[in-house]
């Protein structure tokens, strides 16, 4: 008997989501913001990461956020990163120092989702290879340091008409459209089910449970970084939705596919979002998200939406893979457990 084709891998999943938009005469436009840490070599994984020694012979102390000269101590490394990006045809928008010690961010130029996923994936590989050449370690873990902001991969999303290129999130008067609302409603309906795709590792939840502007919720707001879904201040032509849930450790193909698929689900079913939040707020239970990998995998396992959008085979394969990783994690006893619990038991 003929065998059914294997489930599409991450890149194939994204291509299928883009095709579903194209069938409606729409094209998603995406940009990613990737954060990462640069550390000295870490030969003993039981010891914390340390910032590298820069050209000035000192380790960064963590007071360089958003400084225009904050990467001077690592100038040879960044110079080669820029050269390699140019050689590979990877356009760059902005490099900046982020809030963490020796933590940086790149904003990639917005464009076709598949291209941006390719660029994000290739850029992470490039970073690590150039770092090794310079005696450094680049880490894209979601939370490599305690008491320090984690690393995200924010996804900015808008939709344009395939024929005209018009942003369908804004009407002729510059006001938000029904499609804009429905896209947000779909994200709110799907974020909890897809958390395991946005936060795929045990360490991902260290970032989300100690937020530092890494919100673990499906609330939305105008320019409030405490919300999982943020609408950046922009002109109507640039109106977009920023998904702040994915960590730097997420697979860019799967994270972008899941985010766009959820938005399309909202458009197809005309889902309305909750009211936008403002200022400080308490997250309602209906908009809270799983806070451990185990809980996220259980939510994905029960998700009919995930099976409808990505197929049973893909969901089952992903669950099997991540369950094996989680089992491997529980096979080890951490230094915290030996330090804190040994004397109590």
C-alpha cells in the first residue's frame, strides 16, 4: 500500500501556512528581533557563564545597556560578524546592547516570513562559528544567567494584500481594521496551545517565570511591554503585532509558523480579542499561559487547534521528541538540589 508522506518539518510547516494566506490573497510580512549573550569559554557547565575579557582587559559589569560604544571591547568579533553577514547576503537593521551583562540584540529587516526564518536560523549559526574563532561563546539560551533578563526572539507581524502591497491592518482612514482585531483574537486563542513551540526547552520557562519584560500571557496592549502581544507605536502603514513570547531558543520556522497560523485562525473564524490592557494589570486566568515545559506539552497534547493547523503526525512527533528531552533533564540532579535539599530531607 502507498505510504502517506512524512509530516512537514519546521520549514515545510511555515511554507504551508504562507500558502494558506496566499489562497486568501494575503502575504504576511515578518521581522525578528534576536537577543543573545557573548561569554568567555565555559569548560565546566556546573559553573555560571562569565562575560569575556574585552580589548580593555576587563570583563563587562553590566552597565552598558543601549550604549553606543558598548561593543567596543568586542570590536574584532563584531567586525567579523558584519563582514560574514555581508558575504552571506544577510541585511541587518540594528545591533544594540541589551539589558543583560554582555547581552546584545539584532533587528533583522522585515520581509517574507520564510526568508526571515532562514536568515534568523543562519545568523545564529554564523554567530556561534565566528565566536569560536575569536575564543568566545555565543549563547542563545532563553535564560543563561540568574538575576538577569533572558533572551527573546520577538516576532513582528503584519499582513499585506498580495496584489497591492497595502497593509490590511489599517483602513483608508488609518484606523485599525476588523482583520487586525481578528488576527489578535487568533493569537490570543492559540498562544497557550502553542507555548511549547515558542518556549521549547526547560530553560525557556526560567525566562518566562522571571519576566524582566518577557511576559507569559496572551494579553495585548498598545506599546506595553508587559503584554505578550504588543502593538508598537507606528504609522498606519506600519501597523503590526509583536509576539513577545518566543525565546531566542525557539526554532524560528516553528515559532513564526505557529504565530502566523494562530493569526489566520482568528481571521478565518472572525475571533474578537479581549479589550486592550493599559498600565499595570493582573493577568486573567483565561489569558495565562503554561509556566513549565511539562504543562506546555500537556496543553499541546490536548490541543485540537494544533492538530487542525499542523496535523496529528507533526504534533505527535514534536511531543515525543520534547518528552524525551524532558525525561533526560529529570535524569540529572542539579547543584541547587544538592545545596538546598540535602540537609532538609
